[in-house]
């Protein structure tokens, strides 16, 4: 069974949409195999978003946003969970996301787009280890 990491971002938490987002994942038959409320540190976020460090106008803003309040970090499990979660989310930019996707329904912009989810099996393994340990 495939696993993926999902983070319900500060905008999701602030808007009290956690239950609505989780119910969409559960409605697809995904199992939550672990979850925790966490205040993410700048150090963890800098490692997590190191692939966009070169985007000088985005990187610091994203680290600041993601550390602005506690987030819900989850491991979801299911058949083809990585691709199916990303399909359920829609594109990173909510303006490009279809109605009925999580980002299309709840997202504001490319940063405040409700949820982070792993984009590949390799990323999922790294991210699960980063946030939950080996």
C-alpha cells in the first residue's frame, strides 16, 4: 500500500477547513496512518523547501507563512495515493484548479493553497522521514 505525506497549511487551519479537507481524503478511501499537530521550525522548512531556495522572492515568504501557526501533518495510505491525492488537490495555483478540487474550492494563491502533498514515491519517503522519523 502506497503512502504519502500531507500537510494542512496555516490557511487551512486558520479558516477551520481541516474537517472538510480530511473528509475528502476519507471519502476517497484513504487511511490516516499517522498525524500530528506541529509548529514547524524555520530549519525544517528550509530543508523541506530547499528545492526552491533559488526563488529569492518566494522562499523566505513561504518559510514565514508555513511557520506562522501550527499545521496538521499526516501520512495517508491507499492505492495510488500519491497521484490520487494530487488529483484531488488540483494544481498548485488555485486560479488554475477546477471547482471541486480542494485548491479550486478553498485556495487563495500559490502559497495559500490549503495543502502540501508529496509529488512522488521518492519525495513521500523523504518527507515522511523528515516529519515522522524513520
